[in-house]
C-alpha cells in the first residue's frame, strides 16, 4: 500500500469497530449512572456518533455487495436519537452538541441533524487493537 492509496477495511473490521463502540457507549453510560453526575457527556455523545458511523458504513458495505470499503460514513444523528441512545437528557444533549459545533467537532445540517466526521485514523487504531485481540485469541484458543 502506498501513502496515497486509501486504507480498505473489511466488513468484519467495521462490525468489530461497531461492536466495540457499542460496548464503549454502554460502559461509559453505566459508569456515569453508577457514580452520579460526571461530565463525560461529550465522550458519550461522540461515542454515539462513532456507533452511528460504523452502523451506516456497515449498511453501505452490505448494500454494495463488497467485502470491504475505504469509505467511512459520517455519523449523522438527531438530538432525540442521541438522547435515546445515551440516556442523556435532550436539553443537555442540545447544549453539548451546540458546544461541540462551536468547537468544529460537529456540523449541523439544514435538516437539523448533527454530523460528525469520523476520521480514518480512529477506525485504524480501533481495528488494530481488535486485530491484536483476535490474534491473541487465536493463539490461546
């Protein structure tokens, strides 16, 4: 692979990243609930966008009939869906998303949905960690 060649990810890698993101989101929410008010809302909200991105990417890969893709879909979520996914109250999600938009982390579409560009390096790092775990699992199985 040359420097200019886009990284290609397999359906399995996307599914594992989605699973991992789902685990992170659930774990972060459970920890926050168990220890009370903790300002981890930004992390939880961004985890929801990662999960949405991987879900959309997996759907695109399946629909294309391909086994892999170098395109990663942007996470696209509404205030209500973020609130439903994370358990964070809608008004808090609204304030946090407006703050993240002000910091150029989120983009608000004309449809009033928020978009978060998930950078390839994030998926690469998570896929590498998961591949490492799979190798370890293969060695010990």
